[in-house]
C-alpha cells in the first residue's frame, strides 16, 4: 500500500461532561486506556488512543467535558479542550441519546461553528440507553441545533460503546475523513499515555466509586514512586507503587480512609487489580491520603499535581 492510499490523523472527541467520550474511546481502541465513571468531569487530561489497521491509523483524543467552570482547574480543563480541537483533523461532537439538548450543547455547537476548520461528525452516544424513537428524536434535535448555529456537520452517527452498535461504521467514517499520510505511531502501540499516569488514573477511578456530593471533584492522585522490586527473580516480578490521594479539606480525608481504613483498603484492592491488568505483572500498592488545601483553586497546588 502506498502512502497515498494509507490514511492517518487525529480525531478529538468533545462534548458535555458524561457524554460517553471515554467509554467510546476505549471501545474504539479495544481496551481500557481512559478511566470512566458516572461522575461528571471524570476526564481531566487528554488521552490519546491509537488504532492501527492495514489501511489507516486513527488517533482518538479523549478530552474533558466542556462545562461552566467554578474553579481554576475547571478553567484550565476547558482551555485544554479548546486548544486540542484546533490541532486535530476531525472533531467528533458527542451527544448522549438519553439526554435532551441543553444549553451546554448549544454553547459548544456555537463555538464549533465559529472555529470550524475541518470536518465535524456528530456522534449520538449511549443509544443502548434510549429507545429507537428517542434516538431518532435526538438525531433530529441535533440536526436542528447544528442548523440553528450554522455548524456544518459531515455525518450524524448513532453509536453504543456498550454493545458496539455502529462503532465500526463510525471508525470507517472517521478514517474516510482523514488525510492521506504515513503511520504516525508504531503498530504495537495503542496509546502514548505514560504508565505512571494511567496507574494514577486507575487509582482515582477506584476512589470515585460511591463518593458523595462535591468529593469527586476534590480528588487528585499522584504516583510518588513506581519501580520493579530489585530482590525478586526475573520470573516472579513485583511492581512497587507508592501513591497519594489528595483531597481539598480535612473533613474529606476520613471519608476516603473510611472506618478503620476500610474504604482506602477497598480503593487499593480495586485499583491494584486494574493496574495488574494494565501492566501484566503483580503489584504491591501503597496509598496515602493527604490534604492539599483548596488545590482546585490554587495555581501552585495545580502545578504540583500536574495541571
């Protein structure tokens, strides 16, 4: 196959929080590279997944949900999304089938119309959670929305990342919109996300389960140390990982730890299983909890936490 026949490029998935972008990214790539949760604003960084086929290489960029920011972190995440969509070949505008068109959809559609510089594909996600009539109505409402704000949409595709419905159709469509070009990543690579970052995110994903009120937004995770234990034989490796869960207030620390350390133990157990699946090696995971006062609003703390 010549370079002229091979296609490669980047698609950025954008949408409101909880529009199903991360779940769809994982489905397209074929394994978990982005954490998922029912909590809005779970995604806090751009995560790139790489799908390589004989005829193309598609790089899927999962982004944080665009939202009305209440903190400096929120402002920085929105800035990250807007910077990302100016650097890609195609924008995948994700809208959940089981939610009505709202002000956030309209604002995002208007912004995309204003900066339109490449193809936009409207992706109606979560079709497994809505009836066929509801999906048809959502499609019609999104078409009307695009018309109202002057957004040119190349295609409208309803998909389900849960049961895989139409995902292959979407992938073929996205690749057809990519320019001819060479392979950009090794064929064996399905993400360029560092393992330490992925481990930190898996710990945060475990910590997000069952937490209440504002606490999900207050949680950040850093990896303090990560290395193979030196005194182990080659055929029985063990990865030592020391991590810190950061919360914003003293009152939040005992919530994460739980009575007698029960909740922290549950977080560690769940995270360790997922990290072992990621790394393919047994893991010893040690997690501490630390208070970083109002870190979402503090530029110095944000820098320390990698934002």
